[in-house]
């Protein structure tokens, strides 16, 4: 039995989703916008399976991304991704610095 089609809440007009995706500079974020854009096409929205296949994501990831967009809205949806990446980057740089210190002595 297949799952029902995911409905994307209309936080933004489809044209605005397209604009944000096209103007986005960060490749990850650009793909996030494209995912929501494809799932919310006005006339024939794509299925989770179609979007996952086109973008190379798992269907589970597409569902989670759509759920996060619906729950958090467009600002916090992207903000949470950028904040998480910043934490990973800081942690990685700190670990790298610690390793350099250990091996430089």
C-alpha cells in the first residue's frame, strides 16, 4: 500500500519557492528549496518517490524535509539546516586543532 501524497503547506507562493531556489548560493540549501518546489508544483506536484529519484535523496529524507518545512515554515526550515552545519564545522575545526596540537609536540 502506497503512502498518501505529501501536501506542502502554502507558506510561500510557488513562484517564491522557485526564486529562492534559483538565487540560493549554498548547494545543500538550493537542493532543499528544489525539493519543496517540486513537491508543491501547482498543477501536478511530484511524488516523494519521484523527487527522491531525481535529486538522489532517500524517500525518507524527502519526507523528513517536507515535514520540517511544513512544521517550521520557510525561515526556520533553512535556518535549522544552516545552524546545524555551523555547529558541525565548529566541532570539526576544534577537533582538527586538538589533533594538530597533539601531533606537533
